[in-house]
């Protein structure tokens, strides 16, 4: 059997869409993770450093510690804006503020701690560049304001997929939503998720529910090397 590519179009709702699909029995949360390494100024790894991750919108907090290799990760974080604090005895506290986490992203925040008192703080206020260094999936993301302001014909939020390279409609005269070819692939190789729940029509592989753009917080297109943790596995033909 020749291996084919799996493709994924993922929507995250902010109101009605969340209510309809968030409770799906087999749904996966629309989440990401924050990872990184912790070192001192010389580059030596720091084990046992405390890492606190706080969602600035909800106030929820998760904590972890760096392992023997100075590595840490916090999994299954809802998309949003976070403040990440790293501290260790004998070093100044380092704080990453206003860090935006997107769907299925591994946001890497590497901390380089300076010697000093933990009461002293080094703040990093700029958003770290969203360069995916962990996940090999080819990703394109459109977030809230751009979704609401885009001139979508017929208010079809799935038309955002056509902004990505290699995405075409298989039948431009069709009024049905969700008939796309990605990188020359078949339409039955595309998976649609809404708040992590499968949103495919099992008869023709179109989309079941096409929500109003005003209810969508984030639109994500995974175009190649889709991982199993995304909820979609490669197809075969």
C-alpha cells in the first residue's frame, strides 16, 4: 500500500461552536504545549528549576520543574496568552510575558538565568518568534481579528483554507463547503476538526457544520506531516 498524506483543517470556536462540540466523547482539546531548556549564563544546564505557566485570560496556573537535562514541558494548554516564570535558587527570576500559544503549537521558551537573588527579576516582554522547532507539521494559522475582518464570500470561514499555498477547490461551481484539494491530494484525505471533534460528513467527506466566522477564535491548516496527536493519521491508497 502506498502511503499518502493526511491533511487537517482545525477550527476553534469561541461561543456557539464550543458549546456544540466541546463535550464530544472522543474529542481532543484544541491545545498546545510550552517547552524549553534552562541554563545559566555559561550554558550549563540547570536541573530542578521551577517553571510556572499562567494563562493571563483565565488566571489558571500550572507548575513543573526542569529535569536533569534542564528541559521542561507543560502539556495540554488551551490556546491563549501566557506568562511563564522560571526561578532557581541562586539565580534571578526570569519572566516571559504575553506569550501567545496557538493550536497544536510547541512554543519554545529557553531561559538563560543570571546569578543573583530570586527576588530580582529579568523580564522578557516581547513575543518570542513563533518558529516551530519541535513539531515537523507544516502549519498555517489565522487568528480571531483576521477571521472576522477577512472579506469571506458568503461568510464561509472555510474559505480561509484557500489563503494557504497549495489549497484549491475541487469544484469551484459547487455550493458545498469543505471540498478542498491540498497539495494535489484527494478531498477524502482532508480531516475537519471543530474544537478537536471530528467534523467530517462520512458520506462525502465534506464538512458537517460550517460555523459563523464571528464564533471562531482560530483557524489552523496542517498541510503535511500531520502527527497522530493532532487527531488525524495519514491515509493510504
